[in-house]
C-alpha cells in the first residue's frame, strides 16, 4: 500500500533524544529547538556531490547495512527536480511569510561554505531492496547534527532526498514530493513534528489517516509556540490522509470539524468546494500557523526575541 509505506519513509528525526522523566505538556503547540535555530535569516543551500552520500550516517554503507556498491546506483537529481525543489521553497519560505528563507542553490563548491547541503539522488530498486526503506525526505533539525547527517563529515549539514520517480514510479506525485520538500525545510528551519504534542490523538486527520501511532518525545530543550495545528506542514496526518484518499478533495464530517481548533479549517490549506458541503480542496502549503511560528522564530525585523516558554522542566 503505497500510502502506508510512504509514512515509514518520511523523516522521523529522533536523533539522540532521550526520554525525560516527568515530562508534562503544558499546551500542545508547534515545537522547535531553540538551540538549533539559525542565527540569520538567509540560509544558503547547495546541491551536494555523490561522494558526500556515504559520509552521511543514514547512508553510510556500514551503518545502513548496505553493500558498498549500492552507492554506485545512486544518481543525482535531474535539473527539473532541482528546479522543483528550489521553486517550491522560494515560493513558500519568503522574508514576508516566514522570515527565514533559503538562498544559493548552486553545486556545493568545496571552497564556498554553504549552510545546508542538499543531497538529492535517485534510489533504484537494487538499492531499495537493500535499504529496506526509502526515506522520501530526511533532514537535520536546524543547525543540529541530529539524525547523523553530518556526524561523519563536519562539512555536511545534510538534507537528504531520493528521487521519487525511481523509488515510487508514478505513485508519488509532484504534489506529494512538494509536501516532502516543504516539510523537510521546516526541519531545517528548526521545527519538530506536531505529534510531539499528545493532542495528535484527537486530531481528526490523525484519526482518519492513523498516520501516527505513538507520540514523539520532545528533547530536553524543546520549546513550543502557538496552538496545536492540524494543518501544519510538520504534521504527518493531513498529508497521509490526502495520500490515502488519492485525491486533493477531502470530506470533513461535522464531527471532524468539531475536533478542529476553533472548529475551523485553515483556509490556506483547505478551501471549501462550492456547492458540496463538507468537501474541501487540499493545497500543499505552509499553514497560517506555520508561517506565524517561523516569523516569530526569525522575526523580519530583529527587534523581538524568541519565545522562551518551556514545555517541561
Ligand atoms: Zn519530518
């Protein structure tokens, strides 16, 4: 079942997080890692080389249990996929909308330092069988070394992709790939998954998709901002439901609406379809609260400070 498999493929960034005894959630919010926020608003991205792949922990042949020759199968993204990634990100992460934005987009030049190395490669079936799973996208959280992306090579602050065409044939659409791109750059901006909040249990999209079986643990310094947001690009649930549904149109029952914060949909993400009560068109985009959260973390004018409400002791 492609939709079900794809969930496992998504980046689950747990890194070195331990479980903290006595964690209590004061409020279910958007979660981020304050110590790994970028100290600037323009973050430079470059496209990495094939030689850099095995220097990421998740694709280190030994650690990933791959035959060394598997890496020979990987092929760099074609220009049109690079363009899709860049245009998706530049349209959504703007100075006005998010404060933080991503610039550069050249080949990684060893002489020029980039903040984020983007490794985009196709993973053909030979390597897929050995990997056992294909992460559609995977990313570090902000400037951290979580997920092992640059533990093996300090020059790598990697952001790793596989070519969806090779991995999934036509099963993954441009829309789904764009969702993965926006989601992973959310991690790069320092955001964690929404299901760090226990409120995912009553999130109607999570109930429909059964995308999240277990709440993720926050890290020792994880902070929160704003209200729980079922429409966030950092949630698995709405997108997984959309994938399972196989359509951009979703039906929300009255009961579903009741469970939403303020009993309302985010109008940027779900647009009512005229004359069809309960039917909404799903657009892959940052939610209103995603943008607000990022603008707060990366204020367009550097006059305000980050929110520092701790979610646990
Ligand atoms: Zn993720």
